[in-house]
């Protein structure tokens, strides 16, 4: 299936969860904010929210600095 990931087309195998996507792009264990179709997801939802063809996903890594 094809989703839009941070503004770019991205192919993911179906079925897939948000956590599967994060693992596939190297963000599984990193602090991130994920938005699916303009709705923010809680980190506890990443393993249960499934992706569908055409979904729009935004992933932003949380960084600290000073």
C-alpha cells in the first residue's frame, strides 16, 4: 500500500501498524510525535493503529537542546 509520509509517497507492506512503520524507518525506539490524517496519536496507540492505503502520516522526532 502507498501512504504519504512527511509529504512524500512511501510504500509499506499491508497489514501494518504505525509501530511497524516507525520500525521500518528507524524510529521505533525514538521519541516522536505521529499524526495520522491530521490527528495526533498517543505513543500507546502506535502498536494498535493500523495504516490504510492513502493515509497521510507525519512523523516528527522530539529533540532537546539548549
